[in-house]
C-alpha cells in the first residue's frame, strides 16, 4: 500500500514537473509561485513557518509575519521550478557570481575548501555553480522517504553537473563515507548548515540553543581546510547572486568548534534578517 501511495505521489509530482519544464521559464516561475503561495498556507508546514518567523522577529505584527511566510512559499515554489529548469538558468545567465577574488586561488590552483551556505534564495544552484567553475565538489542532500521522488530529484541534480568528479550524496552514514573519500581525493565539499540536526550539538541560533551539526568544523580542523561562506540572494528581477566571502580558517586553538559555529551563526543570522522572505522557514528549526 505504501508503494502505491508513493507512486501516486510521484505521478502527480512528475506531471507537475513536466508543466514546469515545458512552460517558458518566466511563466513557469509564476505558475509555481501561484501554487505554493496559495496551497502552502493550507499545509501543516505553514504553522511551523509562522512560529519560526515569530521567534526570529518577535516584535513584528501578525500580518507582517504572515507576509514574510507567504513570500517564503513563493520563493520555495520558484526554487522547485528552477530546479527542474536548472540548466536553463545557467544557459540564460540568470546567475551572477560576486567577489570571486575571494576564491580565485582555489579555482586557479585547484585548492580544496569547505563551502557553506543556507536554505535561502535558490540553494539548488550551489553544487552545479561550483562544479561549472571547475571546483570539483561533493554535495550532501536530505533523503526523501518517497523513493520514487527521491530518485527523480537526484537524477535532475546529477544532470546539472558538467564534470564526472562532482557528486551528490544522501545525508547519513553514506554521506560521511563519501565525503571523507572525496576529501582524500582532493575534492571540496559544500554544505547547507542552517537546518536542525537531532544528533548535533546545542548552539545558539537567534537567541536559542538548537541542535546543530558541527562535524564540518572538525573536518576543517583535521584537514586544514578553509571554510568559505556563500550568501545566496534572489534579486527583484528574478536573477540570483552568489556572494563569496573571504575564507575562514578554523586553526585558532583558543576557539573551539562550538564557539566557531556561533561565529558562523552570527553571520547567517544577518543574511536571514536581510532577506527573510527568501529563507526556508518551513523547517522545524527551533523545536
């Protein structure tokens, strides 16, 4: 019975993806935006998003909170639409890269690094963007219970890569093994670090201690790898900008992993506050 339900879900999603794929990009974005704005608010995740937003912005009025969440649904719909059309985004130069001087030596000299970002704007472009720059990269994704849909999304992601060296790996024991193997083979890795991890450490995030994965900091220390933050911003014209920050070196022994993670959290808190409607509020981050 579960397989039947999964297949029916997959069939509906596959049909929706076909619509996203064959409509002109702007029309496809508008259609996705309409669907997620109107149906997202009917889901249980909408309550989670509102509660998360209230925690971060306790002084905002109810209507302002709801407006942020509504725009967040809009961004999520467009992001999924763009995932289906991800190669078109690159072909039509819809993605701009800023402050490349901060990673120039890593590109030119094939130097390894740990690239970090958050679920903001369109997070799906991170791995293929780095891959197209000539940075061979391993990206971790969250596995979906519906294995039909999970395989569909993985195939779309894999088809966005240009090199044979870059790869995606599902979060869990397999990803841990794949990432270490990648690092030993001179690849870099990219991580989205803003979601809750039930097996992580309690770190302050928006004035609350929340379970946070800090394993990448141990890797950075062990392999002497710089950490490069990437801010992901959707502009008013619909185009996307990736802003590369200066490398962070986790080599000061007077700063432990938890303290470094708080420093990084302070940085991404500013990103979220600067463009709150572009963050993925629907995740149970503060529960």
